[in-house]
């Protein structure tokens, strides 16, 4: 079965060359209306413009691109869509209204990129995206960050990424103001009262939020980048916001008064209290029809634009606090990847339609839509409660045995006999080692089926209360360790090592926590060669006496399955 997570298997969305932000709303006639930024060139190229395309078959095919600004050579970019209760679809975007050809940035440097300045405008459609109104401009209140730009606010520099929303009939559109080109940024909201029922655009009165002269920024001591805010409305009408920084962590905050004021920003955490990690890349939150949430991010501590592959999802559920509702976040799951780690993917959207789930994304060249299997997301949403122990793909199960008979483990790649040059073909298989282990204080072997040529698997406890795995297929070798201090000494630990032959990633989940490298490493997961063949070594494997239970699966378990297994073992009393 083909791995749905591989991005090249997504269905293409029309574009020119460069393409960005393929966002979708479902029109009242059932059509998918998609806005994207595209150009015959690279990001920020002259002539960049907003395109609209429509699908009547849930992303299988699309209409030809319709350009909101027609043949106008002035740049239009970074469109976002909002649908009202009466079916109107608004498209908000940047527009180079004064046809500026050069932009001063960093006080002295001159940039030919002019797509993030000018006016913030919109058009609307009352016929399901087929035709669009004239252009309207939105007034934006000048603030401190505007006055910091090289034009002292006379030219506004900004863009938008986060999707608009409705709260108590008012429309909200997110913008990211730039103080100096890509070196200082803040988050802001534009609010239009009564947008959800007011049909006359001339009667919409716009307000810039939050109150005061400073927008959404990083926590105290953080960097000057606070941008690409994404927001959702919680069940108590609080607004939740997440955004990127250059601090290695995403930032979150809540507003309890419809965007006028916000809590002190904090770096985003999992439910277990650990900080999440994320580079300078879009991270998105979506509210789902079941009242739960999804969060898109990259789960690494890079501080720049790279490392946007793979994509992880977390599930969120609301809980009560004295201040109002908050969201607690699950452990992560890989949802999309490319075989080349350097390939990026970003600027996604989430779609629910007729009981099915979809994601869009772009590599800045191809835009695609991906159907995500229901069971994948449902498993993620249920991660906080699930307690079933899965037997799907179980090959080996032993309890306190020093030697186990090894079955043949799956191959990760083979020679493609249909290829005239006999290229390597990935089978996208996986293997999971799961065990309950009483940790010692010294280095020691836990599992070993290495043969005389060192082919097979070796799992050890090493220094700093870590686990290490060594794998060898006779040609290729890989080794990856868990995070430091994750084992509880002299206690039973639940450990899963997932060797995933789709993205070629080794992951550790120890005592219910997906290892992320802590502060020691950018990555908690490691990569192994896409040409790695298999893990088959000796027919009999050594197992340490302190392994209470061992399970080997012929597939890569989901993070949520591992956590469910752990909870099930705890209930059965195997893990105490």
C-alpha cells in the first residue's frame, strides 16, 4: 500500500511557476474555491499575482486560473479567504497600489522585492467564486513597528498568512507588520464589525487590534521576529493564536476580549509541559468540526527558514482554567514528507468535506491537495484517552526471555527489476521495537541480533540514561540515540523505537514522550539511508534480563498507537 504521507502523491493544484498559500473555502454550492499566489518566476518576482481556481470534485480537477487583478502588472500577493453566513466569499491580499519598483530595507539595502508593501485590499464573490467585485482598500492604523521601517511608516510593509475568521458576526483578518524587511515583525488583527451579515462593503468599519502601539511579539528575551500568526476561536469565544519566531520555538497567546488585549506570549508546550520546537516556518492551527484542533509544525529547533520536512501534526483538546478555555496538545505524528530532507513544504490548509479530511501544501513550486485517512486523524484526536494494545503487524512477543526466535523482518528497499538501469525502489515499510525495560545505571546491551558480519540490530542503554540503536544491512549502517535523561533508573520504562521506511526516520517514544532532542540537539529524530535494505541478522536474538516485555512489529507504529499501548500496559499492571 502506498504511503499517503509522501507529498508527490498529492493531487496538483493549477499554478504558473512559483506558487504559495493554496487556501480553500467550500462555497455554498459545494465547490472548493482556492486562492493562491503565483508567478512566472520565483517568490517575490515582478508580476506576482493572486489566482483563483475552483474544484467541483474535491480536488481531483480544477478550473483554469482566474487572476483577480486581470492584466494589471502591479503585484498582488498573499491572498486569504473568508466565507460569510450568507455565502459571500471575501479574498484579502497585498496590492502594490503605487507601483513601487524598489523597496528600501535594512536602512541602506535596496530590494527589488515589492510584494510585501502597498495597500491591503479585498474583493468578494457572491456567485461561489466565479466572478469577483471591484477592489476595496482596508485602512490600517499606524503603529510603532510601522514607524521603525525605513520609510517611517509612510510606506507600509506587511503581508498575511493566517486565515480570517468570524467571531460574533465580526470579521477578523490577520496581518504581519514589518518594521525592517524580514528583520522585525509583529502580529496584528483587522476587525470589521458585522461583516457576517452586512452586505454593503461601504458600511464596513475597520479597526486595528490589539489596542495600543505594540502588536503580538515574542516572549520577554525572545527575538524580533513574531510573524505568520494563525488563529482559531475557542468554544468560550476566546481567540487562540500561534506564530513563528527565530527562537527555535513557536509562540502562543490567548485573547479573552475579542483581540483587544492578549495574554503574555509564551513558547508553545505539549500537554506534558515540554517546549515544542519549530523553525522560521509557517505553523498553523485549525479548529475541526468535532470541536478538537490540529496543529501543523516541523518539530525541530532550527532558527531559520530551512528544515521544513517532514511535517508533523498534533491534536488539541480544550480544557478549563480560571482565565477561560485553553488547548492541551498531544505528542506529534508525521503526516507529510519528501524523500529529500532539503525539500521544503509549507503554507497549508485543512479541509473537511463529506466526512473526509484533506490538507493542502506547497513547495513554492507545486501546490497539492492530500486526502488524509480518517483513522490517522481519529487516532491522533483520541491520543489522550486511547488504551487499546494493538496487535496489528505484531511479529514477536516475549516476556522475560533471554533469547527470542527472529522472524524475517520487512525489507525497506529492493532493486527495481522493471528499471532498465536497476534503480532502487523503496517499499516504504517499517519496523517497530517496543519493550518494557528496567533501566540500569551503566551501559549495557538490551537487544542484539547482529551476525558475524555485524548485520542486524543492536539496542543498548548508553550514558546519560539514553537508548541507542545501531542498524546494519551488510552495506549501510545507521545509529541514533534517544534524548538524554529520558530513562527512569531502577524503574520500568516503556520504550518504542520506530524505524519508518517512508521518510527514512528513526523515532523514539519513551514513557509517552516523542523525543525531540531537548536543548542538546536540533532534531530528536534521526534519518537513515533511503538505500537501507533490511534489519535481518541472526535467527536468534539476545534480550536483556531486565526486559519485562518485548514486541516487534512489521510496520512503523503511529505515535498514538504507542501511547495507547503504554496506557493499556499500565491498566494491566505490566507497567508500574
